C-alpha cells in the first residue's frame, strides 16, 4: 500500500478523550480501529504475496534455494511500512474512516 501522507512509525502518545470523542466510547473506537487495521493488514498481505509470487521457483530443494536481491528489497520495503494499527489510527484521527453503529435490536423487541 502506498500512503501519500506521512504516518509516524514510532510510538506516539495520544489523548484517549480526543480519540474517543467521535464515538463517545473508547471501546467502540478500539473496535473500529481494530477492524480497520485488520482490513489494511489483509490488503498488504495480498499485495506482498502477489509481488512475491513472481519469485516462486518450481524447484524447492534446499540446494537450489537462493535469495533474489529484488525479493529482499520488496521484503525490506514492507518491513519499513507503518504498522496497520498506526495507519488505522491516523485515518481515524483525520476522519477518513467510515463507520456506522448497529442499532440495538433488543430495545425494539
């Protein structure tokens, strides 16, 4: 995934009150962030797998295993990317995540 905005790859202290403000509940915010981070992680894994398939060799013997420089560069690129949870938090803080709350069915019954 190519991100045009700069997302910090290190730990940033955040105010929980500000983070929970849109949902009015920190637990709902955490669920939203976790689901979005999972979506990002799955998309990145699919993209990485697709790129690394080009380097797959039909012969899988130990003697013929060698490391391709391009494959190493692709792997290093993905290792340097911000973690999916950091991307999700950044998107949430910038209002880039669409979410909706399910209505409570128990009140209607």
